[in-house]
C-alpha cells in the first residue's frame, strides 16, 4: 500500500468524522499496488449516514479537510449508498480494495 501511516490515519479520521464511524472505507486503485508509481488516492466508502444531502455535504467536507491535511493531490471518493444498481466501480473497489 502506497500511503504512509500518517496519511492512512488522516484519511480514516476524516472519513469517519463526516460519514460516520460505522462506514466501510477502502483504498483501491494504483495506491494499493506497491510496484506502481504516482496515481491519485481512490477511496471507496459505504457511508453509515443515509440522507442524500448529508452524504453530499460529507463528501465536500471530507475532500476539503483531506486537501488541507494531505496537501493538494488528486483524491477520488467513490460513495456507494447501497441503493439501486451495483456499479462496476463498486465491484472493483470491493474486490481489489484494502480496508483502512
């Protein structure tokens, strides 16, 4: 996994702060591959909160705080509310992701 312990701790604390401590959080994509270089931070979240407006606000607040803590870098949040169809990106994130 190509994020530091400090980055991992900041990510976990921030995501759980805004999406709820019972949220499922996974790192997926190129940052999971120790042999890769560069790449954005791809995070898969199944939020504890369910209200659509609260989730939208949590996404913005999380991105703002992570940019303040980790610096300006590309961070993607993939949020699965577990309603409706299961998108391919959800399947990939669950299958290849690492729980933080």
